């Protein structure tokens, strides 16, 4: 974590070093002297931090076996605290010098405040000297170069994304490796037959059973081969030792029984020469890096007896693919579905000869099924929670089964309740703790804080990917990379976690990108414990220990009402993010006033109303970058919102806000602005995020000042001036845009703005005014509008006919229509869009009685939604129409469906009772 903060500090130092000198003639001599000390102190801090950064990189590489590990840990924590404090100090000075706010004026005009600021910087310098001297005094770590390569991302993941997101559950697999190996082994090669050894890889999450599966294959097939070997690898592979182990197991030399003496290169050459004429089978269990594989494969011949095989097990998908050189030979071990998990657990418990279970208990336990778990009865009422905690992971089920068999069934509930603590402290669970902790420790330093950050989110819900990415960026956890935006780097980080099988995709957006993800419950428990140990994050709630001393955590979650005040549980002076699910004992207003260093405030899932009084002093949080107040009770933003110079995201969707204050235009770093007014109108498409359940808000003049804005929705152009709508066209970085209140009166200004924004837009939502609005005024001709990057378009309002320019989009993947009142002939515009994946016709968007999908049309369509179409009586799929359609959802319709048998790839169907399928 410290390396991330360190890089931020360095950037800040570079940005403000040229702006440090003030006009000292206006100050008293003593104050001027204090001020003159600031540049020297900052230069010293910069130089010292560069050295300290090298130390921190070394600390990341240290293992628990290091002789002074326990002494190094607290020293490293002191350095990390220093880095955070310095960053805060430098940011405050930067704000004071560059922003005309009340906070800035207080610093610059108040001599006492200036003295405090300079004294704070001097104090930080003295602390740096102190911790540096402590390292030298106790000889904790030497300043050699860290072995971790954390400045670059080494994996190119774009070509693997489709595999990470295949399906929407955690239980996908792509084949049966045992069958494939059987097919290889069944071939009887001729004596003279030769070929390249076949390489297969078994990949999956830690504890999913990769090694067990490889063992089954190895034990069953190894006797078919002239020589064979099972090689266990570690994170830091000793390749020389691996080669000597191979020589012994493969019996390649008579002298190998006493150990083969030779350097790594000689050993590799010796093994290769001996194997090229043999039929061999080798398993490499637990490969972590491509670098290790490149060194190991030097000992493997390119050509050998036909039928020779190599199997590699790994948690990392790109390593598996690189070893095999073919995605077809990578096999993913799936997590068990719930019913299999239950059967596996029952089998383990009943075979354990548990003396704590009575014959009656065993009989009742044997009869358990998923239906009985929905209405659980004692003493097995916690089994459903046990299965949820195990998450389909074989090692977790085995471990928990051993735990259950050590206690009588009536105590299982207590075991389940204390499982997170037992997981970290009970020796009986040490294996799964070791395996999961190893997966975390093997991460490169830039990924560790990002992965730890996921422990902030609740265990019993999926994690919204967009929220995670934006919070990573706001927290400064994302490193800069040449030619890439922080958001793009954040996506890379996310897919590295997918690649390492540490998180799974659970739900996809309509254009098949990842919408939500899932982390295994036991892995989350491990992360929670690690985060608390490292003072990274904690949750304050009903289960917090009453004897816990106040500690300085960087990220705090309020989850569960607690009688004690938050300030008695956590030192809030250093909080970087606060996520609120339930109301704390003290008022939100007083809490916000205390969060002087906070960067992220997220009230989006709060179970209590956020009021105007709560956010009155929000402008005093000068470090704030992320503010989420969606679905709160506020009706306006305070004018002090303009005093947040670092604010990157502001979300006030589904509130009572009708217009935004003029101060909003002073937020020069704002990237995402989501604002809408919740209304009573409800469409058939009942979704809490549905745009048609809200109205846009008006924005003041000066919107063009938001030069960094990338997302702006939902803006009410009916309530905006012509000049404001025209100024929208100056926001050339906009990727996501939502407009409501379109009428004939403002259509010209809207069309002009869209033409200017079209090169950058990825998402576009256009809604007509509900009383007298229309979308008919939009340009319709083929060349009138061109959106070279547009992926999603949503239209809400009568349009009469589909614009021709939509049909010429090469990137459009989602079309969602509300109240457009289209007819069959209008569908021709959409039929030929080969990139179209999702089509949603909602709320009277289609008014004909019959909807026909003709042969050869909608070739790329995978998902179809028909909701709230009262006129529609029949839907027909002709032969060879929508050949790739996989999902159909029909709701709030009474119709007959013809030709479903023509949909060969259809696997997910959801129909209301009013739908009749006719073949």
C-alpha cells in the first residue's frame, strides 16, 4: 500500500515545488522564516522518500521466516503512516496555493494557521529522520533492490477476457481433463513414431482440487509410460533442485540415486538428451510464474516418443495458456454447485465415524436436501450457511467437515458463527488458511491493496465492478502507466485478479462486460483479518470487540448499529474512506466534520435517510475525491460543494435534487457526474437502476468548465438554457451521456451538441419530455450523426421511425427502447447490425400485433427482452433467424411465441404466465 501512496506524494511534490514561494513581505519576519523553511523541508522529504521507497519494496519481499520479520513489520507501518501524513500535508498546501476557497484563505491569511502548517511539515521531517535512524540502529533491512517487479503489469489480458466472463456463475468449466488424457494414453504409438510432447494445464482457484485431480490422472496413467515424475513446485522455484528431483524420479542415470551433480544448464541438457528417446509423463504441480516455466521447459525435449505428456497445475490462467500454447488444452476446475457441495459434505461427515452424532442425527443428516435447507430444522439449521461459507470450494468443504465432526450437531451453529475467527486462529483450519494466504502474498505489491480493498464490501452480496474501479482510482491505488488512463489501468488490475482466480464474474452487462464480481467468503475472511493486522481497513458494527483499543485504520465500514461511538473504536484522524451501511451512534453531520483526510464517502447503501443537515459541511473535506449520495433524501447540494478541488465522482442519482448549484462548475477534476430526480412513475421494467424511473436535473451555465468530465447523466435539457445545451458540445472527453426533456424546441441545439460529442461517446441515453416531448425531431438520415465508438443507446419517447444512422454503427452492442411506438417495418433498421448483442423492447416501444424475426436477421443477437408490450399478440422466429440467441425474457405481455425450436443456442428462458409457446 505504501508504494502507491509514495508515488502519489512524488507526483504532488513535482507539481507544487515550483509554487512554494509566497510573497514574504506581507508576513511577519518569524512567519516568513517559517515559510522559507517549507521548500527545504519538502526537498528533504522527497529525497528521503525515494530511499524509504526502496526499503518498503524490500519489506514486501520478506517472508515470515526472516530473522527480524517481527521487528520490521512495525517499522514498515510507521513509514506507511508517514507517507500518508506527508501526502495530506502536501495536498493541503497545494489547495491553499491554487484555490480560492474559505479553507485556502484561512491558511494564507491567518499567521497562526500558517505557522501550524509549517510546523506540521517540520514535524513530519523529524519523524522521517527518526524512523530512518531506527532502521539503521537496529539493522532491520538492507537497501538492496527489491526483487518484486511492481512498476509494470506483465500480463496482457485483452485476448483472455471472454474466457474470464464466460457465463455468469462461478461454476463454469470447459472440459474433462481425464477424458482428454485418456484419449492421449489410448493411442498406441509405433516404436518409431515421434512427435512433440503434449502439454495440458489444470487451472482453478486455490483449494478447488487441481492437485487431487492431477494425482488421480497420474496414479491411473503413469504405469503406461516408460518413465514418469511428479514434481512439486513452490512460489520461489529452485530450478536446480527441480532438475535433480526429475533425474531421480525418471531414473535417467545410474548415478542419480546418489544425486546428480551439475549446474542448472548442464542438468537441463542432461534431462533433455535422455528424454528425447523415451515415452514419459511428468506433472508439475503448483506453477506460479512464466519465468519459472521458461527455465523448467529447457529440460523438456521438443521432440520425443509420440504420446509423451506433461501436465501443469496452476492458479493463474495466463500461465496455464502459455504453457500449453493452446486454450483448448487448459482445463478449469469448477467450484461445486450447491447440490454437489451438500452431497460432498454429507459424504465426508457420515464417513468420518463421528462419535458425536447419534444414529438419529446421522439418519436425518443423510436425508438433507436443498429443499429441506430452505426450511431448516434443528440441529441442522446452519448447514445452508455452512455451504454458503464454503462457496463450492472442495478444500473448504473438507476443512469444515473435519470441524463439524469434532463437535455434536447442536454446537454446529456456534462453530459456524465463529468460523471467520477460527479460520485465522484454529490449527485445525491451518491448511486452508495457508493456501489462501499464499495466494494473497504471491500478488505483486500494486495488486495487494486493491485485493484487500474488496474486504470492505459485504460478504452476502455481489460486488459492483464499476464501484470498485472508481473507488480504486479515487483512493490512489492505481498506478499511472504511459499511454493509459487510470481507469484503464484499474480495469487491467481487475482482470489480473480474474486471471489469478481470486475473483469470479457473477453478472454481465447487456454488452457482456463484467457487471458484478464475487470473492470467496473464506478468502474474504482471510482478507478481513490481514486488513486489520495491517491497519488497512476494519468494520465497525455489532460484532466489534468491546475491548478493542482505538486504532488508526485507513478504510472504515459502518455495518450494524453499535452503542459505542465510532470515535471510541477507531482513530478517525487518518480515515481515507468511509462506507456506511447502517447509522452510527453519533450524527452523520458531526461524523463528516471529523473526517479531515477522507477521500471516499459512500452512503449509497445506507439503511437510513441522509438529510440536508448531514451534508451541510461537506465542502470542508478538501481531500474528497468520491462522494456517493444516491437514493438519499437530499433536495439540493450545498454551495460548498465547489470547495472540493480533487472531487472525481459525484453521484446524487434518485434524490430529490432538481438543479445543481453554480459552484458545481468549479470542480475541474470531476470525471463522473450522476444526478437525477426520483419520480413516482414506474415502468413495467422494474429495475432500481432503470433510467425511465427518474428525471434529469438542470445544470448551471459554465458546464464547459468541466474539461475532464467523462460521464454526465442525467441532464434535463428542457430546463436548461440554449447556451448551456450548446456548451455541452465542448465536453469532448464525454463517454457517457444521458439527456432528458427533449422537445422540438431544443432539438437543434441537442443535435449540434451530439455531432460534436459523437467521436468519444460510448453510452447515450435520450429521453423525450413526458408531457409533450418527442424524439421525432432527432436527425434521421444516414449521415446526420455518426458514433464510431458507441456501444449502448437507450431511447425513451415516441420516435416514429428508427434513425438510419443507428444501422451503420460498427460497435453498437445494446439497444434499449422505451415508449418509442415502433412497428415491424421500423425493425429493418436494426436487423443488419452485426455487433448488436442485446435488444430490449420495453413499455410500448413496439405497437404492432405481430413481431417477426426473419431468416438471416440479427446474426449477432444473444439476448432479447420484451416487456410491457400490450398490443403484441405473436412473436415469430423464422428458420435461421437470430442464430446466436441465448436468452429470452418476456414479461407483462400476453402473446403466442412461434418457432422456438429454431433457436438452437437458446439456454435461458423467462416467460410470464401470459406467454404461450406454439411449435
